[in-house]
């Protein structure tokens, strides 16, 4: 029926029915007829004739209860939030929201700390092979942390070096020795080499002569005292005889470690030390400057300077370039151009430039002997450099101050001049008594620290033979005329000027550390003296780092034996040989020998760091023989300064530690030891234990 033909009453009924339909289709199931909108009674009959769709009433007049939680029945729209089962998200829909997409779990790889460590150490090793900077490599490895993975570093370092030239193999061995005890423990080094031996079969696939090379690495580690000789024997037990690792150990043992003079053979196999000497650097600098003066190729000259790889020594380039400009006036414009280019490129830093000018200024008096106008030429060159902004203007202002500081006390100047001659004569004659007499003739004991500084400074600029002589002399001077305080003050002076020393001596820091450590081994200094010296120095200076290195050297395994021959000196005897010699000289003395001869034999051993063994064996022999004559020998040794308080205390300490075992053979050992200890304390040999 069209709505236009309905009466007003019919329209009202239709409207009421429609409203009830909406209520029923969208309301809760508890809705009853009371809630429905009712039409007027008068219109019921008329409304009954009107067909109303979608209205579901009970003919009984009862309210309809919809299905619980239902979505409506036939002819309804269903629940408000109903969706078709087959619905999907249309990405082309203007209302498409990517957030409605179903979630998917995406797996991500968990990084392995060991893999990360291996990746980083590979970068450190590559950089080390490029720069050769041992200190930088050690610092980066220390900063990396993860010390539990250091055996993998050793494996990676050696395996990478095996596939490179002899230079890198030598560099790898040098780095391992430098890292030993300071960064990497002895146990970790053993583990690293064991890992290499276990992977020797795999290395053989990529490196044809892997067995030979790895055997040489093992032998080199033994020679450098970073692996004990027993490592070879013990490692064999853990490897199959058919494995390549076993062959490596056989090669190391038979081809290298059993050969005559094997230490020298192994150390020189890859060309020896990677460190370039000062003289070689100076010669290269001179050659490149002369070549530049002839060719005028600034780019090539800068490349050669960069290739030297000694940025800390560029002040020498500056100094020699200026001298060349003074000697060859025609080359002056080229030299100034080179220095300006090097400064602007950052190749030569401002500090190195200033040091170069300062060093030349200090030597102007000597230079004037060959170039009479040296001073005026230097002033003009310095002025040009300041004007062109590649030399700091403060340099010109400081020249007056430098001239003032050069004036020294006349007595000290005379002393320095004399001791240089005395030291040079000693290096030629090796006559310690004569040197001591010469020092006593100077009658300037207050300058003993100055002598020590000059002695070591001169020795560092010479060969290992002179370095060894300097250490031997220090031990003798400490016994004869130098106090421990003199030694401490002298080393303090050295370390305070360590930066200046490094200008002329490339490896000054490491060599100073060796001198300090050797002094401790020789009982010239006590370990606590190193700490005392360190406390006198400014924090974070070069000298403090040198003290740290020295303490590491002293604390390393077999420090005495290693340091005694750090420059090729010492007796080189094995410990057992030394013990046999000590036993024989004591037996000879006990059977009627002369005290002076026994003292001379102890002195001839040349192992002052091992004199505690003399004390120990002398006390044991006195207990066994019930002959206190040995105490007379110890008294004489102490009086002569042959056996120090430190060594005496150490010897008594070793007896004390082994008293239980000693008492099995000597029943009254404990009582005897008490008597000897009291005797030693009364005589001042040692402090009370």
C-alpha cells in the first residue's frame, strides 16, 4: 500500500509499528511488551488491517524473548559487530588501516659475544700489521675487554700472520711477547697455542707449509719465555700422533729447540726485530730531503715522510730540513714550501714543528762552527714560519726564556762534562774500579743522581752491550758509593725527562722500563721503590706508564732470568746449573776453603737475584754438618754487600717455608732455624720475620 493513500490514523499506527520493530531488533533479550510503544485503542482495528513487515509479535500477546546472545533471526540485520566468516582486509579500500593486518612473529638472530669478539680482534690485528704500533694494539685489546676470549686472539693473530710475509710473522711474535703477563696471562697463551695445534689440520688446507710455520711460532714462544719448555711435552699427550698438531710439536722440538744456538736461530728466522733504529730513521730523513732538494716534488716528499711511520719523530724532519736550508741557500724556498705543505696537511703537527725549531735552536752554537751565520739564518727562517702561520708565534717569545734556562751552575756544568768522559772511557775499558775512583775524585756525591741519568741516557743511545754494562755498573755503584736514595732520585730525573729523551731515542719508554726492572732484579732497587718513584711523577705522564711497564716485567714469570739477559748479558745458566755451582762452592768452603775465595765464587756467578739460594743452601748445610762456619761466610757476604738484606730475608723465608720437610731429615731443624734467625736479626742481616 502506498503511504500516500493512508489516513492520518493509519500513518500513526505504521509509525508506531516501525519504532517497535527497531526496538525489538536491537534491544536486549530481557525487553518485554511493557517497553513497547502502544497505539491508541481506537485505532487497533484499523491498524490490524495494515500489513507491517519485520514485526514479530506473539499472537498470544506475550512478549517475545530473543535468542540468548543471538544475532537475530531470519529477516534481521544480525548482531551489531557481526562480520562474515569469509571477510578479508582489502588493501585497496580507502579506509584500509595497516594496523588491522594480522601480526606475524619475525625471528631475529641473537648475536654471539664470541663472534663479535672475533670480528673486533681481526680489525685490531689488521691495524697492527699496518701500523706496527704495539702499544696501540695492547691498548685496544685491553679496552675491548672479554679477557676470557683472549686465547682466540692468539689463535687469530698467529693464523693471520702465517698467511702473510715474514715481517708480519715477526710482528706477531713481538706483539705476543709484549702482551704477555700485562694483557694476556700465561694460561691464556697456552690455551691459544693449544687451539692452534688442534686446528693445524685445517690450517694445512689453506697454508701449504703450515706445520713448519706453526712449529717455528711455538719455538719462538718458548725462546721468548711466554711458553714453558714443558709445554711441548705436555701438549703432545693431548694430541693424536697422526695429527698435524703433533707434527708441529715435533718440528718445534727437533728442528729448532734442539739445535745448537737455537735461541739466536729462532729469533733471526723472520728477520729479527721489527723496530727501526734511530740512526736508520735519521738516514732515511736525510736521504729524502736531499732527493727533494734535487727534484722539488713536494707530493713525493710528503708521501715519503708519511711512509716513515714515525709521526712522533717528525721534529727530526723539521730540524734536518732547516739545517739543509741553511747549508744550501738555493734549496731554502723548496724547504720552506715543504714544511708549509706538511703543516697545512696536518702531516707535521704544530707541536712537532715547534720541537724541531727548538732542537735546532739548542744546537745553534755547534752549528755555527760549520755555518757561521747559523743564528741569523735561524732567526729569519723562524720569522718566516711565524709570518706564514705554520709555526706558533709563541716560539719567538720563548727564545729569550730558553736562553736564560740554559745557564747552569758552573760546578754542575763541569761535573756533567767530566762524567761524560768517564762514562765513555768505561764503555771502552769495562773497568769498574777505575770508574769508581774517578767519581770519588770529583768529590760531588750530591750529583750521583745526575750521573745515573747521564749513564743510562748514553747507554740507551748505544748497543745492547753498553746497556748491559750500564746495568752491571749500577749494581756495583750501589754496593760501593751510591745509596738507594741516589738510585731512586736518578731514575726519577730520567722519568721526568722521558718525553725529551723520546725525541732522540725511539723506544725510550720500553728501554727505561727494562733498566728499572733490571735494577729490581739486581737488588739495586726494591719493588716498593718503583711505587715510590711513580708517586713522584705527574699522573698520566710517559714516566708513569714506564713505571707500570716495569712493574709488569718484574711480576712476570721467570722475571729474573728474562731480565738478566734482556740485553744479552748474564750468565745464561739454567737454574739447576746455578744450584749445582752454589752447592759445590759451599762444599769446598765447608771443607776448609777461604772466605774470600768463596765470596769471589759467589760474585763470579753473576746472579745477584739468585743469592737467596746461597743463603738457603748455606743454612741447610750448617744444619746438616752441625758446623756454624757457614754463618761466618754469610756474615762476610753481608758485610761486603754481596748478599743484600732482601736476598738474605728471602733465603731465610724459603727455609721457613720448607721446615716441615726439612725436619724429616734433620730432626732439630726447627730449633736450629730459630737460633740462626736470631743470629741474623742481631747482626742486622735481616729484619725480624
